[in-house]
C-alpha cells in the first residue's frame, strides 16, 4: 500500500530546467565552452558538481570547480527568485495527496540552499514532512541513495513510496530504489522509449487522480 509521495524538485515543482540551461550557457560560455540546449538536455538530473567535473577539462583558464559550481547555482537561484512559478497542477496534486492521507517528501539533486529558495518562492514548504538533497550523498542520481534516504527520513519503506520525476536519470534513481515512479517528462524527453520503465506517465500534475494513488 502506498504511504508516501516523494517529489523531485527541478522540472516537477517548478519549471527550473530552463534556468539550469541558461545558467550553464552563461557560465560555461564565459569560460570558453559554448553550450547548446542539447548539451544541457543530455545531463538533465545530474548533480551540479558532477556536471561541472565532467565539463571542467573543456574550460579555458577556469577558476576552481567549486567556484564554477557556485556561479551556476547563484544564477539559477537568482532566476528562481525573479521568474520561478509552480508547475501546472502542483496545488491540485498537493491537495489530492494530502486528502489520500499520504506523507509528502522531496528528493533532489539540487543543493539544500536552493531547495529552501524554491519552497519559499512557491510558498509550499508546509506540505513537506522531509527534504533530502543528493549534495550530501557520495553519488547523485541516477544512484538511488537520495531516494532511499528521503524515504528513511519519512519513516516509510521505499516500496511504499511513489516518486514523481521529470528526467530519465531521476527515473532510474527511483526505480533502483524499488519505488513506484510517475514520470512527467520534460519536453525534451517526450516519446523517449526509455520512459517505459515508469509505472505511470502523465503530461502534467493536473492529470493526477486519486485512482493513481491507490494503484
């Protein structure tokens, strides 16, 4: 029986994936590595320090990896505060999940400081019983630890959790944690056959129904 729903953050609570792409294009571009949208799509859901480590050898006279991470995160945080809005159907989904008596948690690749920024900007912090960031894990998504430890904080077995994701890396992490998974794919992933591993696919949270939570 389902006891908890664990949300991913970027691309699920708010449409922040474009913010990450814009920040990467700005910061990496200034350091001699122009980034395309396809480049950004290819690393969606990967923890930012791991992404920077991947791109770092391609940069020209860069500062430290930590400083590159900090510049990208600072720009994303700025964009969240100035332009961040909830994803379609978020209020509906939160109310529905609460009405079904389920606990709500969050498992994200983003830093915890950004988590608090997002929840404050959207005014939804009160819905969450537990928050967990992969920044404290040895590995980020698609490794399952961020989901396993989010479930642990909720006091719920992973098998009794539904994860809500928008990226393939996040979906892999949820399934590796033995959770049920709902994918609301980023537009860049629509029609991707790899998403077949999800237990359910919807176009938006507005389509979530009580029956989905009783499956």
